[in-house]
């Protein structure tokens, strides 16, 4: 009985954390628990995390660059037309 109740509680917690968005971000304690302590327990190194952060940053820079280019083209079209 206890094992079933524990299983239901953990399932609710995992689903609650999984279905987060920008309005309800993952709490800091959960990020710390998973990214620091659980990563050590599972023998994960930080290499893949640093690589993922670098890729995300690179994509953000490319997106910002694209937005600037589009805005420049829009201004040029307004000036010419």
C-alpha cells in the first residue's frame, strides 16, 4: 500500500515538473537537484551541458542577427519604395 502511494506521489511530481512553461518555470530547487546531484549520481559530466548551452547561445545570436537583417531590408524597401 505504501509503495503504491509513493509511486502515485512521485508520478504527480514528475508530471507537474514536466508540464512547465514560461509562465510557470521549474523551481530552482528542482533544477539544482536534477542538474547537480542527480547528474553526479548518474555519472554525467558537464561537457554535454556546456555544449548544449553553447549551441543555444549560438542559435540565439543567429536569430537576433536574422531579425536585424530583416529589419534592415524592411527599412531599405521603405526608403526605396
